[in-house]
């Protein structure tokens, strides 16, 4: 009777062939896991940041007389629900309000300005991610 295992061992001794200790399937699974975890580490933070900022808009206001914005208005706007940040732009002449468009309407800001007897106008309204991209491009120049 032919014993294949016995002759395989003899053949391996003669040819000095040794079996690998780790199978090809195990190596393949390990490499696939490394790739998937690496891609997840790169993609997931960007996706989470995008999801967190998807409802954010930026409204840029300017006073008609060109003066700087008073601190009282900035503190009132910051206290509103849905307003994430309120900041002065270069020179303090423009006011940038980052807000969640699902929680806050842009008309509410005009009422705050009217309550403080400020004549202002909306320069621009854009998505927050778009404005971040513009700022990034301006810094590169």
C-alpha cells in the first residue's frame, strides 16, 4: 500500500523543501486587514468632519458706515441657538457668523442688528466648507 505522507516527507528531505509555517490564506487575510484598517484611519476622520459641517453656513455682514462691530452684538449673536462661531474678519469691518442652517435662519441676525440700531448688509452667504477652502487657498498664495 502506498503511503503518500511517508513519501512526501522523504521527498522533502531529499529536496530540502520545508513547508511554510504560515499559510497563504492567513497572509492574505492579514494584508487585507492592514489595508482596510489603514484606509479607515484615513477616510473616517474626514467623513466625520464632513458630516459635522454639512449643515453649517457662513454669513458675512458689514456695517454701512464701515465701523468696527461692537462687542455687545458679537456676544448676543454667540448666545443664539445654532450659532457656532462669530468672528471679525480682517480689520474688524466684516463680521463672519458660522451657523447651523437647520437651527437658525439668517433673518434672525438682521433682527439682532436692528435691535442694536446698526445698519448692516449681507455681503455673502456660503457653505462653511467652501469658505474654509477659500481661506486655505488664500493662505497658499
